[in-house]
C-alpha cells in the first residue's frame, strides 16, 4: 500500500487531503468500499475511479473505486483501490489520440505518484460541513471519471483506424496485435460499467453516514417508494442537489460504458473474422506454391522417366529443344497461379512473377547441369 500525503490550504475552509492507494496486487484482499469502519462524526462517499495517466510516451490506465472520507474537522482522506491497470503506447492519429500495445499490469511504481497528483488536482468547493464537502468532492471525482470515458472512446476510434490500415497493408501480425488490444479495451470497459453501476446503486454511499438523505434521493428517482423518517428534512439539505448530480454522473458513466461494449464486441468479431480469412488466404498461397512446385519438378522427372537423357547430353544449342516441354509446363503453372482468386490486380501480378521466376530458375539449373554433364 502506497501512502501519499498532500496538505492543501484553502482560504475559506482549511483542511488536509491524504491520498491512500491500494494497487491491483492487493486489491483482491482489500475490503469492500462499504465494509471499512467510519470514524465518529465523519462523512463517507464512494465513487467509481477511471483515470488515464500521462507518463510521457505511454499512458497508464487505472480502474477501481474511490472512497472519500471527510472528518468533523474537515480532514479529508481519498482512498483509491485500483482493481486493474493497463499500460499502452500513446500517440496521435487521424482520428485523435491512439493507444496500442495494451499490456495488463499488476504493479507500476509510477502509478501512486501520477494517480495521487491527478486526484488532488480535481477542483471542488469549500463547504463547511463534512457531509456537504464529501458530497462535493465525490461529485467532482465522479465527473472526472465520466469524462475519461471520452478518451477510451477515442482509443476505440484509433483501433478502428488501425484495423482499416491493416486490411490495406495485408499485415497478419499487426492484425493479431489489434485483436489483442481490442480484447484488453473490452475488458476495461466492462469493469468501468461495473464500478459505475455499484456507485450508482449505492447513492454514492450516502447511506453509510446519512441514511435519510439516501432514502430521500431514492424517492426522487422512484416516487412510489415509501417515505422514510427524516427524508423530507434530508431533501432540504443545501448539498442535496449535488448528491443527485453525482449519482447522475455515475449513471451516465455506466450508460456510456455500456454503449461502448457492443461496439467493441462488433469490432472484435470483425477482427476475428478477418484473421480467419487471412489464415485461409495463407493456406491458399501454400497450396498454390505446392502446385507450381509439383509441376516444375514433376515434368522433368516425367521426361527423364520416358526418355533416356544420356542421348542428348551434353546439352547444346541444337538439342536444347528438349527443354521446351518444361518451359511450356512452367509457363502454364505461372498462368494458373495468376488466375487463382485474388483481392486485386497487383496481387495476381505478384503471384505470376514469383511463379515465373521459379520456373526460370529451374530451367537455368537444368541447362547448366545438362551442359556440363557428359554420360
């Protein structure tokens, strides 16, 4: 567990901020966000955490949840539990920011410093009461996480552009890299939706320290719910609209992530289909090469089997006519290679050129061998 302390003085309400970060290597043993003991007189809020951290030519993407605890003296603790993190190579493409080479990481020494600085940089107000201050900080952090979904959407645009470029270039290895990146981004998007859904259902965790305001907000979403004791007074709190705005931010974050999921799945299916097609084309190319090779080596063997080659050795200009059947068969093999199904004209010309070069090579070898060998 990495502990980062930062004390920030506010003109209207001095308080200290402590950022406590639990990395993915310990997130499995970390308690649930609602199971942590609450200090007496403190206010607690819980929001999803999504951040794209800039570390030069790389981007470190983290997903988890953030627990905001404001004590009675306005001392504030932001406890970030990172459930997953990915490291990517960043760049700028025709469609905006791009990321490639996605790699799931369990530990990164740069993450605590970068994430701590990002959390402290999120602006918020200076409400004098713990509940109001915790709600305002939670709403600001939830909005920052929701805005980060836009960056993930830009990464998806970049992957779609990479897929189109790969299709035109014909690189199979690059296509496999795009497929792996799509899978990693799809996993990240699923976790984003899960964290946002949990925070939205819990009303930012307001029920932990102020159950009445949680039930009052639930009733604004569903008026058919029964009125709970203290709910009317809780709904008149000055920061109650801020709580509603924070919940709506989490709901919007969940909806945007859920909208990205089927698009990524469609991209994944398309990439997988293209990869299978490429494998079929590779098999087709192998069969073509095997067929051309069979013709080139089979015809000379057939000639040697039917006729005694010793009568025409050594080869001279006058008796080199015996190689005419081989040349005709090789040319036919090259034509067959060119007529095989292809995506464009340049591909057919390339196959014809390769097959014809192989035929000419065999002819040269046979002529040279026949010229120097004497029976």
